[in-house]
């Protein structure tokens, strides 16, 4: 609130809430932005949808498969406009949009392999319990996550001077794999026209934090590569060339695959402007589907969840994209279908 007052003055009309449920009860509020830690995204989004609020939610949309599916159901049953913060679909110089258009137009032939260069998968949380400082509602911070003792690495005491590390731990997030993977797997799905489906097989490496393969029914493979090379964000391997795309630029071998102009009969994405947030506002007014609709974001989150489960179990897994199930694999299904905790459970 102090920052709001500094910018807009004492009569800014902005309210602060200790419990987001009080905000959702306010019928004068039409839309909400969700910027919580990842493990809170789904529950707050479901409740906001059921309160008939349009939603912008930061990525990754959810931590588990069950949470992703429940979030989509809530958005659809309430007919809301729901944008996920996968802003590479609109911003960063249009590099990712151009890559999608070039690939869809066959500039590098048939693409059967995409490498996604992001961070490592999530790990188990082994942080010790510490004394909880006054003023921190630790029970509310945990919400649907498993109960454990307070630790300042997860929930910083001084939020403006300490970057929390909850993203590393699978109780709260999906590691670097999901954090940036929510962006780059999203682009891979978009380019390969796989926005609302998931792989049929997950093939992890026996050790290490890189090399897991996600295999789709049409034979396309997404390969997770844990790398710090920012120009290896998304690499598309085609029968006639390769396209490299990152936030800093796009290139190809041969170069003409991305440098040549499009013809009048080429497939093109609709022009929606260069602002992800503007697209959300425009769609609130038109009631059209935004460029990063909840279903697209949910399926990207599911892809990241499947990869994390593969690394955790270290064995090949068969997945059914029709019923979102690992078949008879009880251990894998339990990881995919965490239901939350206490009052924060999915029904």
C-alpha cells in the first residue's frame, strides 16, 4: 500500500486484504490478477472464476495435473475470460510468433524433435523448521500445500530484499523446468499445433537433470535440456533445417527459413498487438478467447508436471491424453492428482 500511496496519493481508493476471499466477495470488481506463489494459483483461480471474475494468472498455471484440469473446468463453467501469463505469444519482438509461423508453413520441413532449454526439475523439500516471525500467516501461505514448518527460504521475511526459493521445491512449484518451461514448452506446443493435448509417453534419463523426452502420439518429441545457454530456449529440428528462437532473437539453418518474407497464401497468426495484458483487456470487452487461454496454459502446465513426475520416478511412463491418467500406475497417478490440504481441497 505504501508504494500505491507514493504513486497515486492518499486518496487512491485502493484496498488491501489479508484474505483474498474478501476481495472476491466485492461485486464491483470485474477482474483479478493472480501473482501468488505457484501452489496457490489453482485454488485462487477456481474461486475467482466461481465469483464470475475474469482472470489473468501468472505462469505456470498450476503445479499438478489435477489442479490444471480443475482450473479449466471452473473457467469454462463460468464462461470467463482467462489469460495465462505466457507473454512470449505476444511480446519479445515477435520472435516466437515468427518461429511459429515459419514452422507451420513448413520452412524447415517436417519437425519431429524440439529441444527446450530451461532449468532443472523440482526437488523434495528438506528445509528445517524455523521460528516463525510475527506478522507472517504461515498457515495461509501454505494453503493447499503439504503442512510443514516455517522457513524463510520459502517465505521471505523482507520480500523486497530477499528472493524466495519456493520454486525449487515440488510441494510449491515445478523447479526451473516449470518456471521457464511454462514459457518455452508453450511455444513448442503452439508451433507444433499441440496446444490442447499432451504426450503419450514420458521417458526420463536414469540420472541427472536433463534429457527427459516427452513423446506425442504423432511421433513429435519434446526434449528437456537443462541449460544456461539463453539462445537454446527452443530449438526446432526439421527434415530441411533448424530454427533457434529465444527472447533475444531468432535464427535458422538455412537462414532463409526465417529471413524470407511470407507470401499472400502463407498461414499467419492473427494480429493482436504487442501487449499480453492489452490482449486480455480487449478480450474482456469482446468476450473472445485470449491468445494464452486457460486451456492452453493448463496443458502447458500438465506437460511440465509430467516431466517433473518422470524425473521423480525415473522410469518410462505411459500417459493417456484423453482421460489424463497413467493407467494402472498408482504411484504416478497419486503424484498427478494431489488434491490439496484442509479447506483448500479440490472437490
